[in-house]
C-alpha cells in the first residue's frame, strides 16, 4: 500500500486553508510519489478556494473522505469538522476552531503511529485557540511528543543551503545560560545526528556546534559556558563516533555552513539559528521535529492573520514541507 502523507489544515481563520488550496491549484502536489490527504474541513477549504475565484466540486471518496475536484485535479480531504465557514472571521480563532485544530492533529498523529500514513505536515495553528479548547500543551511539538511517548525532541529548521537545530527554543534570552546543560547539548547533538542518518540519508553527518558567547568566550573572558558545558558535550559526542566540532563562534560559522561545509548547525538558542536560516530561507524554510518515531514537518511561519482571506500568502514553505516529508518518508 502506498501510504499517504497527511496535511493538517491548521487554523481555519488563518492562512493554512488558503496556502493548501493555492499549492493544490498550482499543481504543487501533482508529482508526489505518495497520495496526499488534507485533514480538515471541506467548507473552510471551499471558502479558501473562493478567495482565488474557484469553486471546486465536492465528491465522496473512500473511507468517509471527500474529494475537491477542479479541472483535472482532485484533492482528497478527511473531514473532521463541519464549522460554519461563512460565519468565521479571519484572524478571530475561538474555542470551536481550537477543538477542530486539535482533532486534525490527533487524527493525523494516530494514523502515523499505526502505520497507515507515511508522515504528517502541519499548517499553522493558533496557540490561544487550542488553549481555549482545553489543550494544556504550548503547541504542536509538545503535543506530538507526548502522544508519541518521547521525552526529548529537537526543533530543526531546514532549507537547501542551511539546517539549524536548537538546544533551547522559546525562552527569554536572559534565561538561556541558566538552563543550558552539557546533557541537553549532548542530547541535541545525538538526536540531530541520528535523524540526519535515518531521515536524510547522511551516513556520517557533519555537525557544527555553536558557542553561546561572542568569540566562543575568548577562553573565559566573555563567559565560561563553552569550557564548562559545550566543549565537554562535543567531546562526548565525538567519543560516540559523531562528527561534531566546535564550539564555533556564531559570527563566522554560518558563512561556511551555507557553503556546504556542514550538514547542520547546533545552536544554543532560538534567534542564533533562526536569523541566518530565515535570511536564506524566508519563504521556503521547513520546521522539522527530530526525535519522533513518525515523520513530522511543518511550515516555518504562523497563522499570518493579517494576510488571511487576501490570497497573498505564499505557499512556498508548505510546498517545501510536503516535499521534505516525502523525502523523509522514503519510497512509496
């Protein structure tokens, strides 16, 4: 069986439905090696299609799914909500939308875990809406980690020229040095190396591990985290056979990484990695969750409420996320 890729629709009042329809309408899913199913809401997708002046026909498909049909193309949808699409206000997600978003994620994750789907690609959600719906998790990643029974995952942002993996993620800058430990740095290195081997086909991935402080601390002059935490973690990774080097000064390393000297960069905090990543891959960056037993990629942007309903949102990150999930899932 050629297992499908699942695309969760995300926030019904954000740009997720539009970029899905836009990518489909423009033929971005035509040559995938696997079938693709959108997990979402038919009415909301039809409203998104109307933004582009199209009105796909809706026809029943197998196993309770529906097909949106436009010209020679059809888009399979697994309908898990029936929201009153016409009554929804762009940028005003509520608890009902939050419940729908959670249903899409839970259903797709379960299909990936039971092996009936090859991977999942997530469109952006509203964290406030899922919290209003009773979800205690901060977002997609934490929810998926719990459902998959995984204690530690790594956020990677990926593009053709640069891949960055984060030791810490959404944290105040003043707190980064307080929470960094050699164990967390080593775990991030190990998970990243394993994922690059398994999911990206790299036999011996080359990892550059960044310093936290300017000029890699200048032998303790600008901070000692490099000596106390980062260098010991790198040494243990090397002893385990991982091709990790550093601590590298962040102000120079990305020049070489973008030219192909490394397969991924291990970054100590969010903006240390995302600023260069988004400089190179603002439109087509992909968020990948490493360390899960399933394939999960995501767009590298939020709900973009200011663009919702305008038809101006770019589908490039979604398309890149689907193609990367296809690659990570392997042959159909």
